[in-house]
C-alpha cells in the first residue's frame, strides 16, 4: 500500500462523467453547459404535484421551472474553509482542476 503524498490526499473514480444532455433552448452561445442526462422527466413539477401558483400582481411566482439553471461551483469559496478540516492549497488546486475537467465554466474562488 502506498502512503499519500499529503495529509489531505484522497482517491476518486478515474473517469469523470460530464453532462451529455441537450442544451437548453434560449441558452446563450457562450454557455456550453449541457443538461444532465439524469431521467428528470420521471418526476412531476411542483406546479403539477402541489399547486399552480398565481399572483396577478407579480411575475415570478407564475414561472414554472422546467429545466435546471446554469450551475456554478462554489466549493472553493472561503466560506467553505470554516469546515473542521479545511482544504490545503494543494487540495484546493486539485479540486479546481477537477471542476475544470468536469466542464464548469464558472467557479467561485
């Protein structure tokens, strides 16, 4: 058995599955993020499951979310360093490289 190179070394799966679904309609050309390939169509929306919300003096409550927003990784923010075992700079770099490999275009650091 080999000894890890640092105290916060970890191992993970060797391959990364990136989202391979279609792009959302109306998505800006600069955003190459793909939809998840998870079978989300088997779940009912809140509007179908509970109730359709209608507030005539407002616009946002009537909007039904039918696809996921553009995700942004926030795992490397300073707020996450308040953990019991904060990440070392080396581990943060490995995490950043992994997020880039996964295809994230926006990463909060």
